[in-house]
C-alpha cells in the first residue's frame, strides 16, 4: 500500500490533474505506476485530467475493477460497431481471462 504523505500536493491549479485519495489531494504525476490498490482507488476523487493519469497508477486488481465499473455504467451499444464489440464481447472476455 502506498504511503501518500510524500505525494501531498502543495499548490493547486484548477486546470491541473486533481486527485485525492482518502481525502488528501496528491500529486498523481509523482506516484509510481501500478502502485494504487483497489482500497485506495475506491476512496479516490478526481477531475477528468486526474482520472486520465490515475488509471496508469492502478494495480491490476484496481484497474480490473475500474474497467468493470465503466462497462456496467455504459449505455447499450449495438454489437455490430467496434464500440459495441469492445463493450459487449471483447472487454468482458478479456476481463474473464485476467
């Protein structure tokens, strides 16, 4: 589990990536890739830019959870399109294999 005390963000610009974990804003760009656990991810809050960076920081368990959550919240897409194939067949199959 990552100790985020060394990653506490000092200055904040509203256009920067914003991420807080356990209620503390962190400098997500300084966190090591694949180091954020599922428990930490479940407490994360972020803006759009923050989520773009956050996903590369998740360990495999947390990333799988994030993908499953996104799929669950997607609207139905026709399976004859590439988006539909990804959502309906390919990504769920990939998740089963992980």
